[in-house]
C-alpha cells in the first residue's frame, strides 16, 4: 500500500516536473552517445563513422524517449490533451461547420434539458416534507359517479376507525376576507382540521398548530399565517403571536407562523383557518368538496392502508345509505400531484428525444461527409505511425468537444427556456413545486450524460468509417474521389431516411394537436362570453344578510348605464368548480334507486341567464318574486330533461336533493345546455336554484355590458362598497378570459409540440439538403461527362431530384407507419380528431413533400447547371 | 551487418536483473558505465541495444528500485548516477531466484532430451 502510494507520488512529481525530466533524459542519452563515439574514435575510427556507429548502436532516440515517457503512465492523458488541442484547432479552422453543429446540438440538448427540469421537479425530486413517501392523498370513488373530493362525514368515520394513519386531515382552499392596507382584502385561505401540519410533518416556526378543540364550531377563532403573508402584511413582526386580526369580520387571534416555503401539496396559502367541524352534523361545512391527506404509520404500507379503508368505507356505506357505493382511493402524494402532468411530461420527453435523435443523425451525416474530405489528412497521420484506434480516438474526441460545447450552451438555453415556459404556461398549468426550477445534480447529470451519449451516438460510426481506408489509395488520390463505398452511401441515406421519418412522427403529433385546437375553437359553449364582466365575492353572515347583500348589489349595478343585464352564480362556467349530488322527484317513486339520480347544482340569481346569454327554452327564468318564504323554484337544463323527464313535462315537477337546504323546489323553466366543466366535457344534467331562496357564500357577479366596459369594473366596485363598506371584490375578469384559459392547455401543447416538430422539420431538411449537395459535388465530374455526351440539363435535374425524392418518400412512408402506432400516446389530448385523422396525415405528407422538394431542388439545379468543360478540366 | 565477435540479444525479461546486478556490484554508475559493464563482464557476448537501457532505468526509478543523482564523471562531465535502493536489492534477489528456477528447469528439459 505505502509502496503504491510512493509510486504515485513519484509519478505525480514527474507530471509536475515533466520538462526537467525530459531535459535530464536528453542529456543522459546525449552523454551516452558521445562517450560511445569517443570510445570508437580512440579505437582509431574516424569521427564520422564513429558518430554513425554510436548512433546506430544506441537506437531510435525519439522512440526511446517516447517509451521512457510512457513508463510514467501519463501518456494517455497527454494524448487526450493533444487530441483536444487538435480538435479545438480543427473547430476554429471551419467555423461554419462548427457553428451549425454546435447550434443544432445545443437546440437538441437544450430542449431535452428544459423538459427534463420539469420531469425532475414533478416526478423525481423528493417532496419537501420529512418522509414524503408516507404522505398519501385520499379521494372518494363511486363506480358510477367516478372520483370525487372527500365528504367531511367520510373523513370523520375514517379518522375514527382507521389504524393505518399517524395523522389524517381534510382541507379546503377558500378565499378569506380580511383587512388589507387599504380597505377590505381577499387572501388565499385554507380551512383545515387539526392534524394537517402533522400529516406534512412541518410545524409552525413561530407559535403552535391548531388544537382539536379549535376545530369545533363553538371555538374562539384563531389563525396561522404563512411566512409570506406574515412578511408582506405584517413586516415579519416578531410579536405577532396573540395579536387580533379581522377575518370574515371576526376578531381572530394569530397563534402561529408557518416556515417559509411551506405549502400544502400545490396550494399557495396566506391564512390557515380551523374548519369548524361539527361531528354530529358534518355536512354543515360542505359535502364532497374537501382535499384529504394522511400520513401513514411507519408499519403501514399504501396497500395495507388501502385495504383497511376499503373495509371501513364499506361499513360506512351500510351505515349511511346515502354513502352507499362510495369507496376510497389512496394515492402516494407525489403521484397524486403529478396525476395531470405525468403523461404530458413523458410525452414531451419523448418528443424532445426525437428532436435530439434527428440532430444526432444530422451530425453523423455531417461528420461522415467531412470524414471523406479529411481522408488525406488522416492517411498522412496514419502513415506517420498513428494507429487506427488512435485515429478513432481523435475523431471521437472531436465529437465530444462539439457535443460538450453544444451541451454547455444547451444547458443554459434549457434552463432559460424552462423559466420562460413557466411564464408562458402559467395560465395552463398549476406548477406548484414544479416551478422550483433549480440546477441540481440530477439536471446537471442528465445534461452531461446526454452530451456524452450524443457524442458517442453521432460520432462513433463516422469515426470508424473515416479511419477505414486504403492508405496508399487515399494518399495518392489526395482525398478527392477516394473510395466512397456503396456501404457508406447507403448508411448516409439511411440516416436521412431516419431523420425524415422521425420528423414525420412529430409533425403528425403536432398536426393532431393543432386540429384539436381548431375543433375546440368551434365548440358551442351555450352561452355568450363576449362583453361579460365577472367578479368574485365571498359573502359572509347569516342567510338573510347574504341574500340582502346580493340583492342590494344587483339593484345598484342594474342601474349603471352600460349594464345590459346582471346576475350572480355560485361557480362560473369554465371556472373549474361545480356542485354535484343526488336528488329525487318528490312524490314520484322512481323505479330505479333514488340515489342513482344525480345532477349538478348551481345557485344563481335572477338576471343570471340574461347576463350570461343562456336561452330560456321553456317556462320562465328566476324573478325577484322567487325569494325567501315564497314557493321554492328551480330551473333545469336540456340534458336534465333528456335524461330524467323523457316521458313527462318537467314543468311543475318537484325535486329535492342533497343541497344545503333540502326543501323541495318546483321546476319552473328549462334552459339551454352549456359547457360548464370544460370545453371537452359534455353538458351534464343540472338543477339551478334561486340564490335568494338559498344563498351561498361564494358568489360571482356576472355583468353583461353594452361594449368594451372600460372603467365599469371600478364603477361596479364602487356600487358594491356602497352596499357594504367591508365587502372585498376579487378576480375581476372578462368571461372570455375564462374561455381562453380553458383553451390554454391545448394551446400550450400544440404550440410546444408544434415548435419541436418545426425544429425537427428544419433539421431533417438540412440533412436532406446536405446529403444531396454532397452527392452532387462528388458527381460533378461524372455529370460533366454525361452532359458532354449529350445528356440534357432537364434529365440531370430529374434524376438528381428523383434521388432525393426517393429518400423523402421512404422516410415519409416509414414515418407515417410509426406515427400510426405512436399517435395513440396523444389520444388522450385529442378532441374531435381521431389519432388516425386522414387530413392530418395528408397535410403532413404535403408539407414534408414540399420542404423535401426544395431541399433536393437546390442541389439538383446546381447539378443541371454543371458546365462540362469546367467539370472535366477540374480533375 | 554485424561484424566482430558473435553477440547475442539479451533474453527478454532479464534486462532489469542485469542492471540491478551490475549496480549491486559497482555501486554508483551512470548509464554508459552500466551498458559497458554488462558487455565487458559477459565478455562481449551480451549485447544491450544501448538505448533500451534508459526506458528500463525510468521504470526502475518509478518502482523505487534505484535512485538517481547528478554527478560529475572522471572526464569532468555531468552525468546521472544510479544507485541501488533497499527495495532494489530485494527485487534483485527475487529476480535472481526466479531466473535460476527457470534456468534449472530449462536445463533439465534440454538434458533429458
């Protein structure tokens, strides 16, 4: 061991004092030769012969020095350093080639890095909680109604009976009204039960968490603030604990501050509030509308917890008939958070991998072409004693240098692009922790590995081929026209065919998404979003106060001159929220089980349908007469009639449901269907209830205006403050912004994949052009002879063009075949277009044919313009 | 090409042993002296391709079998003198016993033939 260390030490000393060692060796050898020569001379041999004999007897000094140096074991590094210097020199000598190569690699690697940063943040990076693998998300699941958030009653039962959890909590994000610096302010609140912080394993950095007592209806109000809100609103006041702040017009004691950066799942929260959960009347806080999170005990697994809860849900279903059929589904928190993004991210990763592959094929083709041109240079090096492996090593190092530079630029490009993407896609994707884009070890490693792999993929074949040559022929022919074998030509053609095929696949994907987007633009919404202003209010107080406040606002806003119609709705269409639950017809025993009838429920005010532009098809809309104390009225939509009133007149039927007030309501009218849940979701049976007869807390004001409502929002706000000085208003948006937001994802996907596909198309076209141009330049001589013998320029043009067209067609056919297989991966992102959509494929074929034709035409034209005299004289 | 007495190439693998032994006998020597010494003692039978001495000496320096120091020759010229170290002496013994073993074995094979 120490021996080995001593050796290493001596070797290192050699490395440092390399020059000195070389000089010593030189001097020593020189002395040896001189002494030998003197010896010969003293034996009577003349100076010249003695000198020659001494030289001869000593041997090849250069080789001996080389061998001596090799003894020290640094020769590999020296050679690599030598090759590196040589590679950099070669790159500087052909800046055009270098720029094209580095740029296409940088784009390919950059695209991969950008997508990978998201994959890393969403799927790989551990969540920022202790033992994140033990945190699970729970949802309810019904064989008929599908997946739903959790009912507080279910939570209470699970919490009482399940043994698998260390902690279990429900939460609901809700806007909270409080006092801002100037007047009422709405902040992001989170209603939650006491164990939430235990579930995530993160505790207030200041103060304490909620006690169980504090999450009961009669507790005195307390609140915990997020670090960010504490900083923003209270200037990080260290004495904030115990202070009283106004929340929903109630004096509330601040009991804790959460640590900076903490968020529950993907939620940005300002104020955490205890959920006043009455165990005897859990539905008083809401129905299936809660997020549920649990922390597994260390001895429980996801599967065992799932099994336990399945049994419990079964028992609960037997106990409460209304919960029958509802099961539970447990998901690891990370999978739960990535449920929307995983598939798209993996798809995008595949797409950028294709782009990189095309870039690689292009590079390989370029290097092959260059390899032929450099053949005489390589032959010269080989004749000076460089082994074949040495030449391959040198060429590979050149590839590595190219891809390393490309990779470095790609890394910067990729990080920049991912930041830009977050800004661009903010509307389309809730990034949550995905937005924490940092250059961590995984991203760095990924890009590094990718660059290395890239260099090997595109560099190995050309290096191998370039080093295979007949030395004498290569030297004699001086590079030009030297044996470009049939095999090499075929290899290059295969590369171009592959590029075209990959580009076709991406183009088909982009085409399908573009068609989806245009289909979505044509979806009939069922309402008129133009000139509709919306704003959000959370109205507090008892039912009478809430009803009065809204009525007061409606009365005042109606009188504004630009207002055509005004109304309110609990959850806006395309706003992402809806109420869903069972209902039944009063006094009509349904042959099917009553629970099997389900509808969406919407609470709207009079004037709403006019304001939103939804037609009333039969009966009447709500009016001012539908108020507290009068006969409860309801409207239903067309889908409702189609599904539940096929054989009878819906008007006059009485229905009751799982509503906050289950009193029966009489159907007084039928309205048109609208797309409430999203552009691609078919309308569902919906019951509309009158706001005045059962006012909710959450309300959106919907105002139809005459024209572009400049300044109207301020005027409306002013009117609202006239009704109640402390009523905050938020989310002032035009209704078509919601429409545009629901198009944001399809727009993002088609834009992203369209961009990558365009990149692929350009790269493939460059590849085809490069190959054709090269082929023409090599055949100049042959074409010259042919034309001298009477070939027409047109015929030459056609034959060259035909060559390019053949490659493009083969690539196209291959690509279409692959696309038909692969397009099912985008099927879930499509709407109104099938993965085998013929117009899309035809369009891609036409586009590719056109671009391919241009790429082949330019060199073909050059071929047809060859002057036979010049071509022949040139050789 | 070769004139004068018949000279044999040194059997492969024995160069280190010869150098070590020469240094063990002669104390401090520079490269030329080592080459000359081998040739003289073998009565001109063993012919070192003289240059190959130097890579061998480099390797022995790495291994720590010899130490080198610059000195002055009798003719007042700068020369690098090599000297056996303790590990070098040990190595010499190893090489010698190995050589003798192989040599005896070969001799037996030849004699029984």
